[in-house]
C-alpha cells in the first residue's frame, strides 16, 4: 500500500498546474471565484483554450483527440482544474453525446459531430427529463413518428441545462408506444435546436439564475440520419451514458478549493466573542467533520480508480457512492459558508446565499441521491 | 499509488482469516470470553506461531520488521472475529515502547520473548480525571538505589490481568517518564469491559521499576505509540464494521415480514446502503492512518492524519453499529447474536484513545 503519487504522476500534476496557471484567463478565474454566472462565450472560450492544447477530451480515443492519459492522470487533471477554479467543461457534448456517438454512432455521424464537439463549435444540451418523467426516466412521452426520411417530434423536455445556449440537443424519444415494456420503443435522437417548432422557455430558480429551461417540440422534423444506434434501442444508449457520465462525480478538486476558501473566510469573520469564527469550537468542529469526510472521499475515489485500473472494468455502482458523498460535501460547504457570513459580510453573503440555494440541485440532478441508493442496493448489495 | 496489500500482507491476512474462521468462530469466542482468564493460551500460541506477535518488531529480535500497514490486514481480521486476545495491549502498545525507546539490553530481554508469545504486556497510563489527555499523569517515580520506585494508581488498563510486564508512565523531577514494572509488583483489580475484553485498575506502591527512554522525555514516544495503536484499532474497526454490514445484509435477505424479505423495503435498503458508504469511507481513513503511522512527513503530519482518521472512524463506528442493531430489530439486541457483540466493540473503539471530540480538538490545534 502506498498512498503517495508516483514521481511521474507528480510531474504530470506539476505540468498541468503550471499550464493552468499560465493559461486560465484572469477574468474567468475571477468570475469563478465570485460565483458569477458564466456566459455562453465564457464557457466556450475555456473549452477552446483546452481544445487548442489538446486536453479537452482526455477520455476520447487518440484518433479523435484523446490524450491517452490513464485513469489516475485523468483524475489528476480534473482535480487540478477544480483546484485552479477553471470554468466547468460542459459535459453534454464532451462526456455524454461524444462518447455515445463514439460507441454507437455511424462513421458519418462521427465525422459530422465529433470534431465540432471537440473544437467547441457546437454547444450541446441534454433532452432527458420531462414534466412527468424525472427519476422514472423510462416513463418519458415525447413522441417521434417516422414519416419518410424524417421523424416528427412532439412533446416537452424540462430541466434542460443551458438549453438557451445550445445549438444541438440529444433526446430520448418514444418511437413505439405499443410495447408493454416501457424501456423498449425509446430512441436516441440528435436534434438541431434551430429546427422550426422548437421553443425554449427559461426556468428561473430560487437563486435568481437562468440555468435550466423547458424545451417544447411542436411537429419538429428530424432527419432519420440523426438517429443514433437502432430505432427502439435508445435505453441501451442511455444506460451506457449513465455509466460514462460520472467519473469526476466526487468533484474533489473543487471541494478542496471551496474548503480552503471557507477556512480563509471563517478566519476573517468574527464570532460573538470577537475571535475568528474559525477558532470557535462549535463552528470549527462542523468544518473539520466536512474536511475529514472530504479527505476520506478523496482516498475512496482513488481506491476505486486503483481497482478499475487493475481490473480494467468500467465504473460500476461504486460511482453512485462517490456521487452521494461528493454532493453531500458540496452542499455542506455551501451551508457552512453561508453560516459564516453575517451583517459585516453582506457582499459575500449575496453570492454565498445564491450558491447555497443553487447547490440544492446537486443531490437531485444526474440521478437523485435516492436513486443512487437504489442503484447500490440493487447492483452491489443484491437487494 | 497503490491501495492493495502486497502479496505477503495479503497471504498473511488470508491465513489469519482462515484460522479465525475455523478456530475462533463465535461459539469458540463465547467460551473464551466466559472462561475465568478471558483469553485462550491455545489461540495465543497459534497467533505467535503464525508470526503475528513478531510482525512489527526488528529481525534483530526475531521479528519481521513490519509496520502498521503490515498489521492492517491482521487487525481487520481480528475485528471481523471480535478477537479478545491481548494482542493490541502487547504488540500494539506495551512492546512498542520497548521497541521504540528501550535500550539494547531492554530490547534483548523483552522483545524475543514477546515475539515468541511468551511475554504479554500492557500499557498502564490513564489516570482518573485525565480523560484523553496523554500528558496528565500524577503517578510518581522516585530514584531508589540504581532503580526506581513507582507509586500511584492507573485505571482501565487494557490487558492488565493478563500482562506479565507493564509499561507505566510516571512523573519524576524531570517530568513524564516511562518505566518497566513486573506484574508481580502491582496490585490489580481486574474486570471485564463492555466489549468482553479484560482490563483492570493497577495500583503501584513503591513498585520496583526500570526506566525506558530518556527521563522526562516520554510524551513524544507516548504520542507516537498511541497514534500507532490508534491506527491499528482503526483497521480493527474496519473489520468489525465489515462484519456488521455483511451480517445485516444477510439478515435483510433472509428475515421475512409481510410475506417478503425485509430487504425488499426501500426504507431499509437506503439505510444499509448508507452503512456500506460509511464502511468505505472508514476504510479509506484506516488506510491513511496506517500509512501515516509508518511514514509520516513529521510528527505533526502523523498526529493530524491519525486524528482525522479517528474522527471518521469514531463517527462511523457509531453509525454502523447502531444501524446494524436497528435493522436486526429486537434480535440484534440479544447476547446470542454476534452483531450485538460487534456493537459493543465498535462502541468502545469509538472512544478508545480519544473520542471524535477529542480528536476534533487535536486536529484543530494542529492547524
């Protein structure tokens, strides 16, 4: 057992850290530090900087621009991005649609879509959830009817993150309603957001931010060549994607940075007795418990990576564990940060309160934490 | 980076597990616990034949030169089996002081006997009112000819009724110091602890003692050895947690109510999932504790990491042990179910060498 990174891994980390220091634009760094909303242009600018460096899609095959990094290197890269406070890489193209096309797409689809995803020329969003289909995704109703060379899509998607920025949406749609098993008759379609009949309506959340949308489809014509994999086999694609989605689900680097910020902030804030809040035992104990949970999660994450590296198996239900703990930690950090703010820190309070509100999403999205528990219960424990 | 045991460590852990599964099942343990002595000379002799009593000591004295990481698999297996033999008291505590601070003559006189399983030891340190403060000692040592005389009383000394020799902390004019004292020179009030181990209060009345290490300079080595032993019980906790989780899972699959296994109920599924999450997090921190006990950057790094580990282990000991009982229902509370014994051991580990609050304060002090 050796919990230390190897010399090569440490060198790699230094290289990534040095590059990020030199190439992360200051204005983006500042926006992340103050929790400002990022524009479409902000997100794409960072995407393109990484694309130019060849680091935007580490997990992709080499021929499509992947880095050939091993699992630990990929983890280090993600951790360093989190620590540096880079804008997020929006996952819908790079980590979701891209891998799906790589796995299930035709050569024509690969050539048409992958380079544009890689270069950040197309902004993608995800069309999964519907008003009546949240955790119970297989109950989705958005319909696609085959008419000649097209599907005619009708229905509604919701919680569409950054749909208002998107050029394309990948959707799960129902192509056959006659089957008794709900998972059958679902298909995976790629839809150009400029197609007539698509309406995007913002959903403003309690933090005041515009992040998610409703997307309405009214007789939207989608060419059949935009079907990925076989008609009716969309559930297979969706399941593959779920396994692929959550490698960095623990968000260790980001949480480490937030923890350091919280410590610094709690060191400036004063408790009732005039001493730094950070020295107040009641506050400090809460903070330490989160810090320790994060230390444990980092090692748990590395243990799982180490296992995967040895076994060559893709991540299983273990990832659900990382999602549960990682998001609980993220929420706890936002909660303590807001608690640390008071009337002498009104400026900070506004940003921290927004973030506290916004981060309630983390235990709900990408399969709520209760769904994750169902997955572990079934897959790992056999219940 | 590598989180696996090496081949030797794995083989050893497997053979310990095999032995304990056969020779130390719950029925065998029940008999040992109920015996007057509360430990088994036969088990102890097998343990030392397997090399376990020599594992963390120098080859110069017949040992294998291992560290906390080498002991992890052994302690996990001990935790699963709820071993009550005086292993921690002897190998993890008493003899560690000799190994780390003793003179060559003391090592020669003691360590080979420990390695061979002929000598059992205990660490007599805690006093009334000291709680988990390792520096708070009132027992006195005075020079008497070439040696020392120790006077005072120690409480809840793990393994006291079984020990042949004690390592005792006492104050001299120069401060906190350590002494070797023969058990025949002590007065022991023995008892059985909540988790069925043997312990006792130990009285010293001008007991003849031999100084170990520098006079007045014992605190650093006490902290080092207690941190080492803490790393060991973290690993033991992981084993006991694994047992508690696995046996609860088995129960959920077999116990039927309303005509179905109770494991089909989501309310219970989510609770046992959280137990396994707690177990994995605890295991990660036990890995950290063991590797920092062996190769810290410095004493502060070691102390900080081991306190962090003990915070997590203590919290998760409570969580898992309590949930295991709740999910078993009334049956889980009965003495006849092993899960109630794992509850008791996990409860004690949560507090042994400092509860979560003690380590939260220590972690904060260390910055």
